[in-house]
C-alpha cells in the first residue's frame, strides 16, 4: 500500500513539471499589448541571475619548530 502512494506522488510531480513546462513554452501575449507588465510568468522569465562569489578565505597556520642554540 505504501509503495502505491509513492508511485502516485511521483506521477503527480512528473505531471506538474510537464504541465508547467508546457504552460511556459506556449505562454504569449498579443503584440503591442503592454498590459502584461505585471504577468508573473513574464517577470520570472526575464529575471537576471546574479552570480554569488564566495568570500576570500585566508588560511592561517601556526608553524612550530624546534631551534637549537649553540652557546660557547
């Protein structure tokens, strides 16, 4: 019984991905119609991706060594 729920959930997820992909692919507005400026799908399609650079990490290590001193 539990396996059938997993298959059903996986099938629903696949169908949702296919449906939203199809909607995005066929989504359009009439030419010279500026009323789609608040269309969430159009806004999401034109959002620029910002590349985040990780901060510079300085590696600091303590160096310990034995030093022999010759006293005459």
